[in-house]
C-alpha cells in the first residue's frame, strides 16, 4: 500500500509540472534507477509530441505532429512557446537545431524539410526532389552543416545543403527497408537504421554510397545512438533487446531488455559520461532504462506520466535527457541524481 501511494504521488507531481523522484520498481534483470523526471503538459491538446531536440540555447524543442506546430519549453521555468506551421498538415516529425539557433524539422506528412527561425517565426520549406520521397523522417547535422535525413516509406537517405538549398536523395539498396533513426559518428559518417530489416547502414558523405551491416535474424533496429568509440547502440523493437554494432568488425552484441521480449525498446540516447539511456514502449507505464557499457548492467524505472510511447530522446551537454511522451501529451527532462 505504501509503495502504491508513493507511485501515486510521483504521478501527481509530474502532472503538476513539478520534479518527481522516479523510483519505480525495477524490472527483471535490472536494478532500481534513481533519477528525477520533470514533465510538462504541452499547451495544445492532442499535440502528440514526437521528437525532442536540444536548442542552441539549451531549451527543449519538440514537434507537435498532430497539431502542426513546433514547440519550445524552457526547463528552468516551464514556460512554453508554440510556432504554428503555414503548410497545412505538415506532420512535423524529426527535429534538430543548427549552430545558429534555427530549428529544422521533417514535414513527414507533406514531403518537405522545414527551417524555423525562432526569432521571427518564419519557416522556409525545402521540397523533396522526388515524389516517392513522401515522408522525410529523422534528421541530423554533420560537422560541415549539411543536414542528413531518412525517408521511411520512400526508402531513401537524403542530404540538404542549407547554403544552396539543394536536396539530394539516395535509394537504399534493400527494398522496403524503411530507413528510420539516423545519427552521425565522429568521422562525419551518417549511420541509420533499416527498421523493416535486420540491418544498419552507413552512407558515404562524399559519394553517398551505402554500406549495409547485417544484424542477427529477426532483429528490427528502430533508433540508434553512437558512443565515443563509434560503436552503434540500437533498440531492437521487435525482439526486446538493446544491441551494439561494431562497424569496423561487424560484430554485434545483444542484451535482453528488462521488460522482456515484448518490451519494444524505442527512443535511445547516450549521455557524455557514456551511459546509454533508452525507453521501453511495450510496457505500461513505459520505462526508462540506463545501461552501463563498462559493467554491462541495467537500471530501470517507470516514467511518472506513463510515457505513452517515448519515440525519441536526446542527451544534453550536461548529462540530462530530454523526452517527448507522445501518447500523454507531455515533454520531460531526466536528471540523474548527483549531477
């Protein structure tokens, strides 16, 4: 009864936008993860916050996929600002900030990449050069300021040069691969998931040649995070694993997720201390899991609001993790204890 009361108080605090010390029961194979999770309700109902991003000013930015807006919250004050998009039903999905403070997003329903100037609210649209590239998905910048992105159903990986506005597309060799999560390694090479296959892939930043890496049979990588050694961690949405690929050797290692085969691991990020964080979307409430690569151990806790599917997460420079909790219309910040 006391444990149930404590969990209830955590949920109430989170709903109020306050800090909640998350100490939910640890899942099988994991110890208890002790973190503070602060969550805020997005002002627009039904926003379906999809992807978060860290702004140049440290703010938490997020896409409001079902309400055609880009949102921003200041974690220090909880103050929100929302930016409506002029292209109807854009379906903003992926999100990333550039060095100048502009916010770039994928218009997943409307075949374009958008750039939002937060100072003016003006949005510039960059259309896809091929009608088959119908659903730009996830985006990431390289060190030269080139925006790389996946096109899920269209089965492309693309790049956009902000200086010229030129968009180039490269078809993925495997048919119906559904390119999904994408990140940049230390050498400036984009690595991406082929969600409908058991493959990860890289694309040469100069030639756009794609190299695929086979994973164990039945694995379905959805999101990735790359560590300081360029090892690629991925969430195996289908079989309930956290995985790691060593691209140099092709070696793959899998760890069972605490929630079991049906855990549906989804959003993932790596903090500057090397810890791997991800969420299990197949358990209710969703969990937050921290994996220590040095000890290969996991710690787990529940997300106070329930999460409603944490599809993506990003790490800040000071070791926090930003969340978008789509099904419960909230965004949140995870703060490790002892920061």
